[in-house]
C-alpha cells in the first residue's frame, strides 16, 4: 500500500503559504508536517490502494486500471474532496459546518486524524458498496471510497444524459462521505477487524442510527433548503425518514432500514 499525503493545488497562488499562516494563527498543531491548506486543519490523510497488491481474497477486481482510477479521481473527485470539503470551503454552510464538527469530534475522541482510503477494488460484501468506514487496530478512523463503484455510478449518470452530471455526481460523493463520517462519529466499527462482516441485527442497528444522522444533518438542508435532488437510494432513505416523522427511534424507521439491508446478508 502506497501512502501519500495530499498535495496542494497547482494553479493557485501559494495557497499553502496563506493557509499555513492562518493555520498557525489558529494555534492548532500541524500534524506530520502536512502544512497544506485546510487539509492540515482538518488533518485528513489520503492513501491509494495499489491494485496489484490489493488483497483479492477480500476484494473483487476492478474493471478499470489503476491509471484510469487515478485519472478519474483527479478529474471528478479531487476538487470536491480536497479543495472544498477537506479545506473547509464547501459552498453549502450546513454541510461545511457539519464536516468540521465531526472532524473535531473524531480528533478529540480518538486523538487521530481521518485517513481517506481510495480502494481500487470492489468490496467483497457487495459490489454496490460505494464507501465504507471503520477504525484501524490503532483506532485511527478511516473512510474508504470504492473507486470502481464510484466510477460505475458516474458512468450510469452519464449514460442517462444527465444535464447536471457533475453537480449530481458531486452530491453523490458528498452525501456518501458524510454518511461514513456519521458512522465514525457514532464510533461504529471500533474494535472490529478489517473485513469483519456484521450480522443483520448489528448492521441494521448501526445503519438506522447513522442514516438518521445523515438524514437530519445532511439530507434535510440539501432537500428542504436548497431543493437538491438526492441520488436514487438516498432519496428513498430521506423520503422514509420524513414518513417516519423524522424519528430515529420509530419502529417504522428501524424496519425500513432492516428491510433495505436484508438483501446484503
Ligand atoms: Zn452506513
């Protein structure tokens, strides 16, 4: 596994110097010498999986080459993840603040900064999984993007001749990311080994909690304030959340989530 720190954008005028100054003013310690933009502030570290070294017992091979996946990330994901969300510059304030809040909670609780992992193979639990989260044995929180599935989603949107293709895709990335952060905030996956597949009971309980948070803090402003259309499944989750009176403890909500996840077990 090759580990690389995020690099600052090339086209900007010394963004790293400016933000480093702001950063020092804020009195927060820079971790591991990553003095680059808001990333240092939020302490996000990115890793790319090397497909040839991926543990294929736990994974399903990607139809895309490593080069294609890297190019795709640079063209369609880097800006939203690195320059906007992780830099504290995302243009929807509710989500920008929620991201910062969760990052702070995670850092305070676990004393570690988020690792962002780009997986170059599908998840063996299901080829439909777009992102995942958990903790390393050292309790470092990790969010994974399953790049082949992310690319499939992009292709599907493109084939529909979606007029706001990039915008729709960005919402998919942001909402997936925020949902995984909700899991980490709730401490889901702590103490579990990598590749652990939970029972339907355990999965349903965690997902009902996490999706309630995602519906409340991410989907509600997107839909009700900004009138943004959520991607397919997420729209279904939000509609059911509303139908259940936005009540995470309601039986209907728990049952809806359980029914949804039944197919994965
Ligand atoms: Zn989830």
